[in-house]
C-alpha cells in the first residue's frame, strides 16, 4: 500500500511542475511578442485614434467597437512581426544578453511552431484591422512589411541606417489609429507620424551605445559600432533638434500642450548637448535612453489629457 505522504508529495511535485511549465510558456510567449514594444506602440495608436475622434468631432462612445478592433488588430500585427523578427534573428540572439533567453535560442518552442505562430498572428492582425477601415489595414500591413522584410531581413545586418529604415514601421501605429476613425488623414496625423519617426533614431542609438560590444559581437552594424561614439552623439543631437518645431503644428491642442511639448524637447536637447562634455559616454547614453521613454510617454499622454474636456465636456 502506498504511503499517503509519498503520494501527496508526488502529487504536489506534479502540480508544481505543471505550474512551472505554464509559467515558462507564458514567459516565452511574452518574450516572442516583445510586450514592451507592443505597449509603447499601442499607446501611440491610441493617441492617433483619440485625436482622430477629437478632430473629426466624433462621439467616442459611438466608435467604441472600432476602438477595440483597432487596438486588438494593431497589437496582433505588431506581435506577429516581432515573432518573425525573433525567428529570423535566432542565429545572433544568443550573443546578446537581452535576447539570450528567448525560446528561439533556448529551444523551448520548436522553430517551426514559432514561424507558424508569427504568420498566423500577423494575418489575424491584418484581418482584424480590415473590420475597421481598409486604410488602417493597409497601413498595418505596410508597417509589418517594413519591420519584417526591409529592417529584419534586409538592412539590419548590412547598413548603419537600419535604425532609420525600421523607424518607418514604428511610426505607423498613430496612423493606424487615426485611419480607423478618419481614413482621410490630415496634417495632424502626419505630425504624429513624424514625431514617432524622428524619436526612434535617438532612442535606439542611445541603446546601441549601451550595447555596442554585443552588437559588434553579433555582427550588427549599428552606428556606434561602425563609426564610434562621437559621430553617434552628433547624430542623436541632430535628430532631437528636429523634434523641436513639430509640436507647433499641433498648436490647436492648446497652450498647455505646447508648453509641455516645448519643455520636453528643450530638456532632451540640453541633455543631448551635455553629452559632448561628459566623459562617461555609457552613463550619458543611459540618461538619453531613459529620457526618450519619458519623452514619448508624457508627450502622447498630454495629447489625450488636454483634449479630454472637449471630448467629454459633461464630465469636466
């Protein structure tokens, strides 16, 4: 007769093992779809959707189902692109510390399954966006194509301008959100696109400075690897300076937005210029990277907040 304590112990171990497996699978999927990238892009897609509602004088409540489809479709098409990016980069991801634990490296999920997952999730995102407007779906497909083919498979391992090329895909989410409400894009929509397009280069170049040795070992020709820190810092400052005038084209959002956007841009530019006088380049790059994340968050949240009284006047 089995010892009750032995049976209980074996049962407990089986439950714990099952829990570990489920937790590990969940962590693997999060790693594949790059949750951080999805979250930041959904924030900008939401801002595009929200401002389209604002400028089109549409009642947000009336387009609530469209909003859900837009966010879901955008998340899926981005996740699909990220999965395929991981699948393609499986031969170099083991070199970089931030990508060593991806299932494409550890082998916890079969590569064939990852490829199928990437294709199915991408297609699901495109189909979901089709239920909003064809323009939103086409913009999503354009961003996906740039990220998967023009960035991941073509330019990433060949050219230092890979960051600029990839920026086209990262700048598309606000347009997707806008087009889901108002397919005829107006000036403000393109300003959102430009802000995102320009923002990405200093953001990722700062990261590339921090990870220079890893990119070099992986054979990825990031600007700091090929041309060094001095040129990279100059490029970063030039791109940040180009952001300065863009909020002016969103002046209709009001004085508060202009003040916040202006202070954000001036602060980032001042920090960028300070890099020419700092001896610790990696410390400066870390500050620039962190500031870029806060810049994006505060900028786009402010766009939404300042239009709340106009969108929901009865609540204010």
